[in-house]
C-alpha cells in the first residue's frame, strides 16, 4: 500500500512511482512523473494509466489532487487522413458561405438563447435560465437529482457551496447595475455594480427554492440608458452559506416538515465561531460580509470562561451577544442541564432574537445537538435531521456517519412518542420544562 507525502506518491517499497490513477482513503489521485501528484489541473488520463479505477478520458484534479469525476470528458477519436482532407474542403466551403453571410448580419446582435433589449446603440443580453439554478457543487447536484447517495458525496469531501454566476453581455454601455430581489417590483432588491467588459458576476448566499427577479440598467457616455428584466428560480436544495473566515456554515431553513410545512430561510444560520477566541482560524474576515443577513443576535453556545468583560460580537456592536455553556449529545440528559436547555429554548422562542447566528466553536457538537432538538420541535423528518447533522462531515471528520448524535436518539427511547418529533417534544416540555406556548412561538418563527 503506497502513501502520499508532500505531494509525492511513494509505493510500498518507499520509492516515488509514476502509477497513474491511485486510490488512497477512498479518494482518487493521479501519480505522475517521479510520483508527483497532479493538482489544480485538467489532464488526459490514458487507458493504461486508469488502472481499472476510472474510464479513460479528460478530468480535472482539484487543488488537493483529488479527481473531480463530474468533469469527465470522453477522449476524442482520431480522424483518418482521408477524412481530414474532406473535412478541410468542407470547412473551406463553410468559410466562403460565412463571409457572404457576415455582410447580411453585420450590426445585428446575435440572440440565440438570449433575452436582449433592442432599439438603441446599447445592447444588453442575459442567457436564458432554462433550468433551475443549483447553488451547490456538481457532486451535491448529482445527489439532489438522485444520481448518487449522500454518503458517496460526503466521501469525496468537496466544499458543497457554489455561488450564482450571473452572466451577461453589454455593448455600447459605459456603466451598468443589476437589481436582484424576490419581489417583481424590486422593492426588496439588492444592487450590484456590473463590470461591463467582465461579462459575469458571482453572487453569494442566495436562498434556495426561490424565484428571483432581475433588472439590468445600462447607461452610455451620453447618459442614455436601457434596461432588461427577467427571472430565474434556484433549485430546492440545502442552503449552504459563504462567510469568508467561517466554516461549516449553512441555513437550517428550507426543510419540509412531516405536517407539510416548510422551515423559513434566513432566520437561523449555523456555523463556527466568528471571533477566533478558541480557534484563531475561525475569524470573520469582514463584518460587512454578514450585514445582508441582518443578524440581531450572536447566539453563542460556548463556555463563558473564554470571555472577558469587554467582549463584543464580531458581527457588530449593535448585535446582542448571548452565551449559554450548552451541553451536547448525551449531556443534555445529565442532571442539572434542564435549566440551561430551558434558557436556550426560551430565547429561541423569542422573535426579537432573529435573524440569528447560532454557533459554538466548530459549529458541530453543541450546535449540532441544539439544531437537532430544534428541528425535532419544528417537525423536520428524522432522515432530514440526521442529514443536516451529517453535513458537518464536509468540514470535519467523524460526522459523516451521524454516529455522534446516537446518544441523543438513544436517550429519547424511553420518552413517550411514536416518532422522534413526538419524543423530542415530550422530553423538552415534560422534562426540560419549556412551555407549550414557547413551542408554538418557535414554530411561528420558523414555519411558513
């Protein structure tokens, strides 16, 4: 069994080896010349180098060296010399035809598969959104479309988040702005300045399963303007969040409940700590990146011993910071933890605390436990609750199988109720001591 050390593959006798495709810890790499691992590169993998592990063809290898199977392209077939000659003649004929055709269409804007404005020297074009837009990695898209299992995607370890890449073409314009919102009158729209020659803009943290309306207004040097409008729908998937400096961030909204309701997005974002008090790498790079979420509460499950008297939330001085010394996993059943859980869920029932950023250090153990109980009260199915927990496996090992949450499930076995939702409800009301009114308030906050 070989191994990779400092980007070089060594076979079982300790020597660098040019092996082609290799499999280590369930991931596929390409060991090239002198054993060097191919990284951040698109490469043709010939049949002799597949080692029976993949189909031969072209693939992209990410910055860590792991192959991205979704980028597979079939190898091109070689053409005979006779075919090449005939092809050259055919191409020459096409060129002649194209030259004549060019004069007849010169000055007109090609509109195939585009929505375009007309009637002035300014031209605005946006590719038609013929399908729903997936705000996730190609691997997660395959899972949502039923082409692979959730466990298989987790094994690949790719970051599941992807922004919307909004493409456009502008001509005759000096400047342009994009309005994007959920209302077709753009009353809630966010404005983005468009770089005229760049032709695309990455937009972060859109909601999933949502129709968005857009309007581009372009202005020329003389001050004349033109606009084009349209819409698109984002696919109904989990909503992964991008906040530079933070990890394991996602919205707990978007899930359907067992009573056919839906958890509202934008109310609770979960993730790692933002201030670097425990792990200095978990530090929100720029608080402005979080402003659009409108957080009013920094809901902190960490231990109070790490704080000093002058502590301020990284999200801003106007954001209320609350910490709870939260228990995790089987610890929620320990004697004396009822009061802590009562306080946590009493504050979760207070509408004034939303939107909130809920976290511990890693956004995994304490956060995972509280979110599991919260989603149980909301009526999210047990399968979805477990998948929400397992998604931490994209960022940290030991979570992909969901085994760590088992003590919570086991501890609820003796509680009355036929489903996990009923058991959590009865435990939180009957043992922890939150009220039925607080449960109703939590559901009113989150369910739509």
